[in-house]
C-alpha cells in the first residue's frame, strides 16, 4: 500500500496576492518564508513587513508584481517614517529587499525595485537592554531557592545566559547533550542564528549549577531531551520551556530578589558582557564568547559608561 504524504505550508505563510501572480511565484515566496528563513522571529517580522507593503500597493492601485518600481518602495518607506521608529522602518526595507532578491534569483522578476532605496539613518552606539550591576546579578542568583528542582533549573538557566553571554533562544534550544565534558572542564554547545553551533567553556560556577540541576532532575541519560524543561506539575508531563516561560520565571526571580530594574530575557547577555569587560576582559574575546560576527555588536552590550555617567552626575553638588 502506497501512502502519498502532501505537505502544504501553514495558512499563515500564504503569500499576499501581489507576490503570487503565477504558481511559480507563489511557490518561490513560500520557499522564502519556509526554507530560506530559519529564525521564527525573523520570519514573523518579514511576513508582517512584506504584507504591509502589499497592502500599501493595493491601496495605491498597484496590483501587478511587475508594476512595482523603486519610486513605489521609496514612497512606502517615506510613509512608514512618519509612523514607525527608524529601526523598524529599516527592518521593513530589509524584508522587502530580501524577498525581491529571492524573486530575482528565482527568475520571477527581472530587477529588484528595492535595491536602490535607502532607509532612514540610524546610528546606535549603546544598546537599550536593561543591565544589572554585578551585585544585583549575584543577589538574584543567591535568592533562588536551590533546595528545589525548579530553583536548581532556574539558577542554571540564568547562569548559562550570564556566564556564556547566550541568547535566551539558544539556551531554550539546548539539549542535555549540549552540556559536555572536554579537557576535564564543562562546555556548553549553543545553537545560534543561521544554524551556527557555538561552543563555550563553562565558568566553574556555571559548571556547578548545571551539574547540580542535571543530577536532581535525573536527566543525565536523556541526552536528546531538552535541557531546560517544565516541571510537569500542571500538565502531568515535562515539556521544553518556551520564551514566555523564561520571561515569567525571570520576572518572578527578580521580584523575589527585590530588584527594581525592569529586566527581560536579554538582560543577562548584556550583564555578563559588561561584567567581563569591567574585569579587564578583552573586547575581541567577548565577541568570540558571545558569538557576534562584528565587535560593533558586542560594544552595544558594553554598559560600563553608565557608571561613569552616574559618577559624574553625583558631582553636581547643590
């Protein structure tokens, strides 16, 4: 007996009519959002941006893909500048440009109408991610009850982000086998954007956090299972933690430690990088640990200047 399995994309990925004048074009666009983009957040953002442009074209009487010109893309971007922040506008332009590039290489259209369009100027020298002081980060970790499995899990989870500068999604994607021993030291393997694998040696404190959690959870032999999982108290079975689970956990732990700074999942990446650089760490090494392709990205997480600013402000003696 032969069974034919037909896989169709999610309805959420069905392209706007503007991009699908033919079955070939439709297939090409579906490939772009499924096979070409790996990151869920990027996929969602690019979907929203390209659909917004398609709606704009429809409202302006442009209903043919071949009729889209650079002047139309430029007008769309100008309209967005009056509504959205420069980074969001630049993201919209990047989404449109990338999609049209994909259609050009797929021989759906001849020229990318967004290629020559320039977005708004936007220069960032310091990131906006809230950062904890060293004593605050220590207080948060110390406030976690390490006598419970949940506490051991949460402490290890935060520890990975602090001591390896990891993104929250890279930590959530870890399996038990992604913590391993090499050269008598613990290492973690992080699955970063673009399918990149990034291995980082463990700080001795992180090594202890992970060892105690894995032993208490009894997951040492579940090598292909998720490293950080729910306790199963509500559902009856443990499941991989999601980003929302991590965010809620961090808010609970911050409140318990009486931390007033409004922190989020990304805070610990910036906190770890800043603490490392304050202890005479080298920027290039921080870049390597964080898995950044450019030192300019790492500099955005360096918040040492905040302390200098505060010290100078305190000199205003009135």
